[in-house]
């Protein structure tokens, strides 16, 4: 009888420990991980879009003004802002 009571207590404690862990911590951790991953993806996409936009804007600004330095820099800045906004807006998570 003593072994049966001990075995029942062991099984009950394992059930309670497992249920509390799954019900209490998993949803918050899962949401927190998803939020951080989404934020990272948007940041990364924005950075890549800014670089690509700056390169494209510099090429277009240089081509339109036949190599004028100010227009090249202006095109790079406008392209970086535009590329950043488009890339961040197109990332769905």
C-alpha cells in the first residue's frame, strides 16, 4: 500500500509540474519570440532597402545630371529613404 501511495504522489506531481509549465510559460515565450523575430525582419528589410535605394538613387541622379556630385548625393538620399520605407512596409509577419 505504501508503494502505491508513493507512486500515485509521484505521478500527480509530474502531472502538475508539466501542466503548470505548459499552461503558464509557453504562450508568453512564444509571443515574445515571434515579436522579436518580426522586429528583426523589419529592421533587416529596412536596412537592405535603404542600401539598395541609395545605390539606385545615386545611379539615377548621376545619369540625369551627367555626373554632378550634388545631384548624385541628393538621389542617393532620396533613394535610401524611399527604399527603406518600401522594404519595411512590404515585410509581413
